[in-house]
C-alpha cells in the first residue's frame, strides 16, 4: 500500500489564488494574502464557482482587519489563532 501526501490541494482555482499573491497554509488548509488581509478556506474555494472566487478576490477589504471566507464559518477563537500564526 502506498500513501501520497499532498501538501496543497490541486484544483483549477489554485492558479488563480497563487497569481493573486495567496499562499497556502497546510496546517489550516487555507489560502491567505497579507497585503489584501483576506483568507479563504479550502472548503470555501471548493464549494464556490470560479466566478465567485474572482468576485471575492476583487472585492475590496475596507476594514482594518482580515476578511475570512470559510464554510462553515469557524469560531472567532479559531480565526484569531490562525491570524496570530500568519501575522507572526
């Protein structure tokens, strides 16, 4: 029996995220971009159409904080832990 470990999900949407400057976090299974202060869970990316992803990427983040796109939306404590990790 062989086991393959995939470090990143492979979808047709991954190149879109990478070209927009998003980095994949394996532990949290999410893409994030510090410059835009946005994060997308793999579930959200998988469950939405390419058009929805492009719209979300183009949508401005007018807040001082991060905008997290996730399905289901995790508890705020989980979001805070994730943001603490990626903000260093």
